[in-house]
């Protein structure tokens, strides 16, 4: 493990804390045991002195009677003594060894005894005054709680920091254009989780930026094909004023397309708000038809000249793509443009869309309906432009007609 790692530092800190807790536990347990022994042997010191002063065996019965005055009970029968001292349930709570004697304090169930073995003579006296509570169990319980809390804190800390380790591995793969940060999905609000979410959002933006660059290049290849083909054709014709004008028109078209692509790239790769102003729909549709270089017979206009608050350049591109798609996939190479309230509607006669509309919003989406020279970018660009201009696209199929509706979104 890397010694500079946060995980290594936390692990070492946990181990040191664990060792200190165990050492503290042992010190307190030993201190508590010594304190208990001191208390008990101080208590039984007068009884010890009495046993030391006792001279002969015939005094045992008198000695027993004297002890009863102090609420002590002397065991005289050896079998009774053995039944207590050798009982597996009997516990030794205190013990001291001297040169010629061993003193112990025993407990059995709720009874407490003082045991002395001196020069081969064994005494066992039951103390009926009190039962000494051993608080070691409480110390063990407290330290068990502390230990459990320490371990839980360590595990929770590691769990909280685990996304940081995963994030480090993911960030190191960004250079290989690996934008998969789904591992960073979380609803937690701690700093590490929020950092992971920010990296995920950054990776998503980088992915969208890369996608936008690809779209920009592929759309150039697709859209420039028509004017270049016309330009090549005109260059082979006889040079006259009419052909020269058409050739200039082609170059103007190329210039217009380049500006269009720049606008598309800026829209998709940038998150800033676009500038919008109020324009007449006629002007936008005319500009879209100019970009397409269409025959007037392809477009049937039955729309009102409504006012729309949009970005003129970008909205013209969206309208251009909707007109182009409608004509391309129609049975009669015609599109009808009409309005209904503030919605702009495009109709064509053709087959119903094979998939849901949302599927066509995916960049480079292709299916058998598309022509060979299509890159599947039309509705993707339309979707992004309409969204930036606070519009949405709806689709329905009625009476063998595809109907696309550009509807203003409610603020």
C-alpha cells in the first residue's frame, strides 16, 4: 500500500487507536482488580487477625459462635468446605499470598466467602453481611462499546472514502476517452460524494463536447457534398455570365454552410444561453429554403406570418433540417408548412416512423429508412436547437401523413 495514501494513513491511525484502547482497557482492569483486592482484604483484616490468634482445634465451636455475632458463619465440616472451594461455579475475586498462608475471597451464586489456608489448616467463612459487586463486567461492556464504535467509525470512513479510490482510477482513464462515470451515482451529500458527482458531470460535458466535434466534422462532410457537386458541374460548363453567377452562388452557399456549422458546434458544445430576438416566420423559412437551394415547388406554404422569439441563424437551421427531412422521406418530394396557434407544423406524405421520435434524437442514429448518404444528424440537431430556443418537437401520424409540430414550451 502506498504510504502517502489517505487509506494507509487512516488504517495506521485506526491500528494505533485500537492498540491504545486495548492497553487502556488492560491498565484499567488491572487497576480495578487491585483496588477491589485492597478493599476486600482491608475489610477482612480483623477476621484474618482473629484466625491468626486462634490457638487450638477445640476452640473451633467457640470461635464459630463468636463469629456469628459478626454475622459470619465458619464451616467446620471438610466436605462442606470442599463443596464450596472445588465447585466449578465458584469464582475467586481476590487473592493474596503470604509466606505461610493464602487468603482468597470467593463467590458462589449470591454468597461470598473468606478462605484461608495457613500451615495446612483450611478455614472457610461465609460473609452474610454483604455481597461485593464486581464492576469488571461494566468496564468490559464500556470498552466493548468503545471498540465497536471505533471499528464502525473506521469502516464508515473507508466506505465514505471508497468513491475517492474509484474516482482516482476513473480520472486516470479520462485520457483514453473513457467517460463512463456511472459508478459515481450517489444521493449522499458528503464532500467525497459531491466531488464524485462533479467529476461525473465534467466527464459528461467532455463526452458531449467530443460528440459535438464529431457531429461538426461529419455534418460538414455531408452538407458540403451538394454545393461541391454543383460547383464541379458548373466548372465543366461553358464559361459565361450566367454560369459564373451560379458558381458564385455555390461559393456563397459554401460560406453559409461553414457559418452554419460553426453555429451548430457552438450550440451543442456550449452551455451558455443563446441570444434570441423576435422575427417573422416568413423570413426564417425563406432563409432556410435559401440554405437548401430548393425548388419552390417542393415547399407548400400555408402558414401565417407569426412572430417568433428565437435565434434567427440557429432556428433557420432547425427549419431547414425539418424541411429537408420531410422532402427526403416523402412519396411526392413535397412538404406542407402550416401554423396552428403559435405552433409550426410540417407535413409530408410517407411511411410512419419505424421508431419512437426520441430514438431519432440520438446522434448518428441510422435505420433502413435512411438514405445511404445520411449521417443521422438531422433530428439530433433539430432537437438541440429547438430546446435552446424553448421549443419542443412532437410527432404524430394521421391519414398517411407524417406530422412534425414545433411547439413553444411553457415557461
